[in-house]
């Protein structure tokens, strides 16, 4: 069985149902599977490109923002601990 949908949508996401889809009482389309959408997001995170971008952004924020000395000391101690 293939994970590729026949309607041209993304794998793991529900079919859109076209332009004539009815709106449910909660505002979403009937049959919307949010667990499938979450798994689709996690599959994208496993590819590495998004994780790399978030990691680089985090490092830049840490370099730019002034951090208290106790936090810098703790981060340095953890870094030295894992490097040995």
C-alpha cells in the first residue's frame, strides 16, 4: 500500500474534498484528522532541514542576547562535561 495520495495532496494528510466541501459546526471540514496533520509536521521535522534552521536560529539568539553569568557558567560546564 502506498503513502502517496491519489488526489495530489501531501502524504499523511486528509484529502481536501475539493471546493464543495462542507464546513462542520466547529469551523473545520468534516473528517479533519488533526493527528495525521501532526504526524505530517513531525515527518517534516525528521527530514532535518527545519531542525537545522531552528538550531541555527537558536544559536544566533543565544549569541546576541545578553545572558546572566550563572547561565553562561552552567552552559560551559555542561559543554565541557559532554566533550570529555
